[in-house]
């Protein structure tokens, strides 16, 4: 009997202890007004900082966009100027050649020089012009008496001949030019069409052999 009562008393004591722990836990988990206010202040501070960062990023975006638009306009203007004045140096070097052509024409019209002198003058001007073009990488295509090359030559007509093999350039109607390694325009040429019969060559060769092999008197 005595031991049973003791157990009951212990059970009541345990329940009382558990109740106190539960109340203490509840009181510990529930934030105070001061803690709540502090947490709100921290959230507001973070929100304000994020707002300021967003405004700063937006302002930076606007500045970068404006700078990019100005860059595009400036690049377009510079490209237009480059296209407009890209040949300025070439034209400056061609002006003396133009002056010499005008002087030669005036001289021919006034009869100040004979025909040969005028021809020599024009030849000198042509050499001067070719020198200017050479300085800028423009070179004439060598075509005359060369094998026909469709990469650099444009055949206008074929001409029969026994003096040159097939597809040899006989005449140059219009010169072609290269700008460095790029084709500016092809040479307009007349191409050979051989009239020589290969059989005739074989016959001649055979005759010569027969002559060599024939006994001498």
C-alpha cells in the first residue's frame, strides 16, 4: 500500500514539471515587442538598400544606353566620312597627271609642238600615271603572247594563226588590272586558234628520218 501512494505522488510531480516546461517553452518561442520592432527595422533597412541599388542600376543602365547610342551615331558618321574621303590621297597624286594632260592638250591645240613631241609628252604622262597607280598597288596584267587564263583574261574573239599554239593571247584590246592580288578588271583579248596540222609535223618528221636513213651517194 505504501509504495503505491509514492508512485502516485511522483506522477503528479512529473505532470507539474512538464506543465512548467511547456509554459517556459511558449514564453521563449514568442518574440517580444522589442524584438519584433527590431526585426521590422532590419527588414525596412534591407528594403531601402535594395531600392537604392535598383535605382543606381537603372541609372547606370540609362547612362550605358545613352553612351551606346552616341557611339553608334559617331561610328556611322565616321564611316560616312571614311567612305567619302577614302580616295583623297589617290586623287591628290592624280592631280599632277591631270595637269600634264591639260598642258599637252593645249600644246596640241595651239600647234606649239610637232606630232612626235606630243606623242612623247603623252607617253611620259602615261608612265607618270602608271607610277602613281603602282604606288597604290594597281598593276597591269601581262597578257600578250601568254597562255589564255580565264581568271585574268576575257576572250573577245578567236583568230586563226599558224604562228602560235592554241589559246595564246595574240592581241590585247583592253588592258586588265590587279589591285594587289584582287582582279579589278580582266584583260579583253584575242585568242589564237592554231591552223597548223599536227599530221603535217609528223610527216615532216618522218621525211627527215627517212632522209637521214637513206644511203648517201
